[in-house]
C-alpha cells in the first residue's frame, strides 16, 4: 500500500458512494488506475461497504458488556454466534471481552445480557448502558 492507497481509503471511509471519476479527479489518477486500486484493496483490506445509522432514529439503546471467561477461546466462538452482539473485542485486563449490543428497551438489553451470562464459560458480565451517542465514525488509517 502506498500513499495514494491510504488517501483512497480515507476518501472511501468518508463517502464510499463517490464515483470512480470523482475519486480519480481527487487523487490525480486515471479511472482505470482507481478501479485497479479499489479491487486490490477489496481483496486485502476493505472488509465490506456499509452505512452508519443513527440508532436513536430506531429507538435503540446501546450498551457495552464487559465479560470475563474461564476459557476465552471457546467462549469467543460461542459469543460470535449471538446475533444481538454488534461488536466483539478480545481485551487485556480484568475482562476478556468487550461487547457492543443494541436493543429497543432496557428489558431487551437485560435479556441480551442474561443470554451472554448463560454462555458456557462466562464467569462475570458487567453491563454499561450508554445514555447518549456523542460520536460514531468509521476508522481510517492516518
């Protein structure tokens, strides 16, 4: 990856709907060069294209679960299978995982938390309910 690829990635994380022509003009490259670069990036580093939705418009509550497990490797595989978990990170420290979840009510957040608590190997779950989303963006290099 060179500097042009990094710039291309940065532009795409801001607006993945830009045309090849717009990208080519912005980067000073040909359309065919941009197309080749994007195809290579899609194989190597771009996992998927998506949109970031405002969860409040869907009456969604966001919560984060801190999870300790006796067998983190096995527990991670089981947690990956729970559709209500939006993001799952392995961590260092007192907890093995941080999970991001969303639900339409505190009751649903509680149900998801209980579901996670009942996964084999889970020893402790701490739930932190977010009261207001202040920032959520797509990560980009640089």
